[in-house]
């Protein structure tokens, strides 16, 4: 399975975060451009490292005018908060878990707003605020304003769009219709070869997941779903400008699964071939809780590769 997108710097920055080496962490994060999600990958690598919550508050206190410590601290609170909540359905999350989840997200919001004030040109604080806002249930109107703030700074930021599509989907207070409209508009308005085409595949997978048995399989094979997937694929990974590296491999895996469910073996084979055998956890982990690599191989075999 693909780990760290074959990016040799991500394990290094995780080691620096584990060692509380702030000088190296900030050097590596600031060394990445925000465009094409390069900095976002670095920030999440640090944020998902256990123990960062123990030392980053000291850096924030020591550097009152700096944006980056607050940004890192805010993202760590997001990751740490979801660790407390877990990925379970809300009905299976205890009151104590929700309380801890919300406390950590509120701390994250505070630091992210402070980061946004100190670095008004950065998209990253607004990327984080989309996620804290979803967890704190700020509502669609507030979430939309945060999304607009983010795309004013980076119109085609992949992580920002992935996060906001979660906000507008049914399980977070939106609807299937709003989700599909957002995915299609974002994908087709972006330059050809965009990663944002993957939003369309993810949206169809999301609706398939939300439907009951029988209705799910009937939905995913509809001709209009096939047409939608092909339209997005043509504008995305089938275009010569598509970059298959970084998040691009997620896009390819999403199309491979979507076309497999859609019972379009030729299109599925094409997407599987483009992955070059690189497997991402999402979306394969949705398949009955099975191992992503096993799910990938099973569907690839069924498609005839």
C-alpha cells in the first residue's frame, strides 16, 4: 500500500516531530509551497504524529507573533480530536468521547484563527478551519464562508475541496444533490488534468455507501453515473496534464473503485493500470472493513487485470 506517497521527506518530518525538533519541523514545512497540496501533506504528517500536543503549546507561547506554531498546533488538535472521537457512527460514540473531541477542536479553532490573522495569505489555516467547523457543527453557511476564504487563496487546492465536499454531503447536514453539484462544478471548472475530478468519483462512492442494500448497487450502475464518471475522468486523469503523483494516486484509486462498482470493466482496467499497483487506504477501506490491498486486488482481478 502507498505510504507517504513515496515522498522521502514525510518520514523525516515525522521523526523530527517525534523528537520535538521544532527548528527542523518549521524548516521542512515552510520549505514546501502551498500550491499542489505540498505543504498540506507536510502539515498533516506532523499533525498525525503522537506527542506533538505535548510540546507545541510551549512553542506557541514562546513565539507569540508566529503563525506556523499555531497552524501546526491547530492541525494536531484536529487529528488528536478525531482520535478521541474515532471514526465510528455518531450513535456509537460516547458522551465523554464527544466532549473530548469538541474540546480539542475548539482549541484547534482558536489557534487556526490566530494563524490566519498572522499569515493572511496562507490557505492552510482555512483548510484546517473547514475540518474543525465540520466537527463543531458550525453549519453550512459558516462552512461556505470558510471555503470561500480558502479558495480565494488557492482556487484548486485538493485538500480544501475534499474537506468541503464532506461538509455538503448528507451525513454532515448537506444532501446527495448538493454533494454531486459541488463535485461536478469544482472538477469541470478546474484546469484540464485536475485532481479535482476525483471528487466526482468520491461523491458517487459516498452515495453508494449511504444507500441500503440493493438500492446501493442499483444506483451505482445507472447510465447517468457512468456518464458522470467518464466526463470527470476525461477532464482529469485521462488528460495528458494529469499528475499521477502525490494526491493524484488517490484520484486514480477512487476512479478504479468507482468504475468497478459501476460495472465498467474496461474503464476500471484503465484506472487500475494508471495506479501502477499503488494502493491507497481510501476508498478501499470502505469495502466491508476489509484490508485495502486485498480489496484493491480483488476488484482489479474482477476487472480483468
